[in-house]
């Protein structure tokens, strides 16, 4: 178990470092960190997420607004992907509680994650701002009752066609 504890602690510290950096980037300031709680044994400990958006006091995740929670959770998810990349990341309406300024920050961070990792990101959204920042859109339409159709648009190609 000693090796498992050491590996978990090392991974935890790496995720925490990425999380701190990503949080500050997403919020354009502030600070955040992860803490193992309720046990000195990392295999038995719980996890607490502490965040301090700019101009606010340090508090646990549950006390943040919906938008702040979404951005903080996004920073943690991306920290995990920077620490241990996976081939695909699916985010379902993570932008729903965000205002336009925070959506832009989310999209900026997503762009950098696309460039810094080999992970493919699939973002489920109803937000036009988020859609406009993606490389490819997939939509599901229902031309007639009970018959769905998948539509795909490469936004780069669409922009080139529109410019002609």
C-alpha cells in the first residue's frame, strides 16, 4: 500500500498544481487549491475544493455561485486531463450557467487545451457564443416526427465558402 499512497499523493500534487494555474487563468486572478481531508492516509481521505475568485474570500466549492462552480469544476477537469490525458473529453452544457464574458474565458481555455493536449473535446451546448468558437458543429434535427437527422458543419470551411 505504501507505493499506492506515494503514487496517489504525487498525482494529487500534480493535479493540484495544474488546478491552481488553470483556476487563476479562468478567473483572471484569485486562487484555488485542493485538500485531502478527514484522514492522513490519502487512500482513505476525502477531497475538498477551495476557491477564492477575485474580490471574494476563500470558500469551499459548494458556497460559490453556479457560474463560479462551473468554471472551478472546468479547471479541475482540465487539470486532470493535463496530468493524465485521455483520448476524449465530453463536457455536457458546462457553459449553461456562464455569462458571455465567462463563456469567452472558457472557450479561450478550451482552445489552449486543444493546442496543448492530444485530447479531442466534444462540447454539448445550446449557447451560440460557444458554438461560434468551435471547429466543427454537429446538430440533430427532426425533419419529420420520429426521424432524426445528423447535420455536420466545419466552421473553418463554412467561413471560407462565405468569403468567396
